[in-house]
């Protein structure tokens, strides 16, 4: 995320918009766990969705500037 933040700052890009719902975060966490990823205990799906939204907004700014679609969340 540091590189994305540096690029955004250099180009004067503002964060985009992301609509990740907490329920989507819960579904995604379940998929990650089933795939063998270690998740923090206790699981806070709302915090996970909040952090993902913040990261996605910053990546979306760069993607929009480059004319590239962002990767969708696949819960």
C-alpha cells in the first residue's frame, strides 16, 4: 500500500469508492479460512471489510488513472 500511496500522492489522485459490505467480508474470511489461511481470532469481519474498503479505494484511484479495471471482490 505504500507504493500506491506514493503514486497517488505524486499524481494528486484521490481515493475512489468501494462498497464492500461487512457480510461480504465474512464470506471472504470463510473462503480464506477454508483455503488454509490463518485468520486472527476472534474474527472481526466488519473490521476486515473496513480495511479492505480503505485499501481498495486507494488502488481504485490508480486503476482509474491508468484506465484499468480493478479486481472484483469474489466472496
